[in-house]
């Protein structure tokens, strides 16, 4: 069987034990064969699923032990705000990260300060504060895995996702 059709062959035997009715004995033995072809018109392979659309995302990098924004970071945040405005109704998630240098509790607070710094700039660029969720996750979710105490610039970031 295929999506377009199928073939089949069927055999049947019909018979009884030679019944007698009104003095006559009947020989009842029949064999039937059937061959069939089924075609499905207008049915082809199912269409491919639509491509998965990833939510637009942006990344802002920070200097060691800082939450202030560079000129490049301000440019990236402006691009994010512009993209948000073209979507109509959307949400922004800003997730702050740190590298593994420094105590974990300090890094949690620093990651949140970084995310809030991005949020404040997005609001200044015209994004409603109510459309922005802010998270600080410190040393979790390292972009470049490092042992404890290692300063890695790519881990000092805020990831911004528009959904």
C-alpha cells in the first residue's frame, strides 16, 4: 500500500455438506477469487511542516565586574527596541549572566544588575517596562565552560529574546 493506492487479492471458499432437500441432494461447493486495485486521487505526500521560527535574540557583553553599557551594547539594545516595535505585541526576556570569577552570591546580584541595566535602556528606547521580564542567573548557563575563578568575556553577558 502506498499513499496513492493499493492492490489486493482475496480468495473465498463457500461450501456445505451436500444437503438433501425434497429428495434432491445438492452439491454446494464454490470458490471465489477477487482481485482489486484502489487508487487515491488528489492525495499525495503530506506537505512538509512549516519551518520552525526561532525567536529573535540579541546579546550584550560586559566588562569584568561591570553592569554599565558600552557604545556597542547601546547599539544592540537600540536594534532590539526597533525589532520589538515592528512585532506589535511581543515580550522581551533579558537574562543576565556572569563568568565564574568572584563569589557565586555576588555574581547572582551582578547578573541581575546587568539585566536591569539592559531593561532600563530598552525602556528609554521606547519599549514598555511591562513587556520586559528580567532574570539574573549568575554563573549558570556559561556560554564558554570554565572552571571556577576563570574570567571569560563571553560569559559576561545579557541575552535578550523577543517572543
